[in-house]
C-alpha cells in the first residue's frame, strides 16, 4: 500500500509543476472544483463522502488521498466512509452488469445477419 501522506505531498508538488507548464488547464480545474464546492444543499461531509465514492469508481489515488484528508477535517467517521464505499462497490457492480448486457447486445447485433431488403 501507499504512504498516503507522503503521496499527497508529492502529488501537490507535481500538480504545482503541471500548473507551471499548463497554467490555463490548472486554472480551469480549480474553477471547476471550486464551483462544485460552493453548494447550498449538501454539507461538506456529504460532498466528501460522494467524492470518495467517485474516487473509488474512477480509480483515482490522488482523489482518494485528497478527499480522505478533507473528510477527516469535516468530521467524517471511518464507518461513514465504509458505508459510502459500499455504495461505490454496488455502483461498480451495477455498471459492470449494465455494460455486460450492452456487450452481449453488441455481439448479437454484430453476429446476426441483417434482414434482406424487401423485393420491390
């Protein structure tokens, strides 16, 4: 497993390096993230739990370390995080089920001969 604290620190440095190389891209990301943080209906705890579930489904280690840190600061418990992660697991399994059905549909369409054109 990772040393998450060191990873988060190193990641911040690399993001800073990226920001120097592509400042407009980083500014765009910061604006997007800042806009999502300015909600009036969800509290910080709920936003962080959602962020962690999404981080897991998108497999983003940087997101995980950043949002675990923010969740801790918002007072989220280990049990609350585990419950949110259970939702992420269910959603990933659900997505796999849906995309499995889509894959079979694709296979059937690609292996079934097209109907012959009606004779005029």
